[in-house]
């Protein structure tokens, strides 16, 4: 899980980082924390953040504008605003901010905010039984799902963390994954368009978990795939 902390006051950024590190370490949740004291650097980051702590004013840059830029990389990102500027409340609600935290930071409220963020992210998960275990069941975040590939009448699920062999068929996955960022460029694959780093007429390159994957585009689907991809990325500008 990737967490961003965006605050131009280093003392508050460090304090939030300390609490966030404590929260995830105690729960043994894999995570990486990125601290930004420069709003423009945060907005330019290509990291797909799951949770972001935003100060409303990060130097000359609006924290809400930073949040909008982050949402382009991950539509499911959860925002927690750490400020007391109530005049920005309406704009923050437009960004669908999950919680407001006043400065100085109250650790109990911060932990409660992370709990809610995790619950919100859990609402955007998908579950499946592993092929090699009778009752082994896994849940992964949709935002961590890179692609699904057919594998001997069943499927393999590629995520940012690892690859799973599942009992579901590709048709079952197709019925379940109704979010607009999933598509099928080939009869053997369902891909997450948010993971695309490059594409051409004949193939698509995906990135996740520091690995790259190449997926072929079926000849009969090349025109449709191009149209879907162009439309999707145009809508995210």
C-alpha cells in the first residue's frame, strides 16, 4: 500500500509519518510512505497512491489540486485532509475527502481516520478461492489488480504484490469486474487500464509491483481496443 503525506510544514509531515508508520507496522501491513513538502512534486508523482494525507495549502499550491492530480493515477485513492481551514470545506467535499484532521494532530483521530480509509478501500476489493487450496480465500484491492489471464480453463490473477492461481474462469471474472477501467483486448486477458504505461496497435504494456507485462491485442479487437483506450485516457485528463 502506498501512502502520501503532503504538508509543507516538516514538523507536521514528520508527525503524521510517525503515526502512519506505527499504524501499519503494528498491523503487519506492507506499505511505503512518501513525504512531500512541495505540492508540485506531489502532483507530478507517478506513484499510484492508496491513501493521501493532504494539507489544504502546500506552499503556493492548493492541496485540493494536488489531490485531483493524484486521482488521475488512482481513481480509488482515499484522501484525509489535515488542516483547519473550514473555508475550503465545499471544495474538499467535491474531492470526496474522507475525513478532516485539525492541527495539531490528535493521534486517536488520525488512527480512526486510517481505519475508515482501510474500510473504504476494502469496499473496492475482489475475492477469489485459490486453485491449490480447498478453502484458501484471498481478497485484493481492485486498484492493485494488474490483469487476469486464462490458465488451463481457470485463471491467474496478477497483482502489485504477487500472482495467484484461482478457481474462477475468465467469464466469471468478466461478469464480476464491471468497473470502467477493466477491458479485454484479447480473449485470454482482462486488464486494468490504470496499469497501462504504453500501448500500440498490437500490444499493451502494463506495470505493477515494479514488473512489466506485455499483453497482445487480438487482431479482431485492435480497432475497438484503440477506441476504448483513447476514450478512457481522454476522460482522465
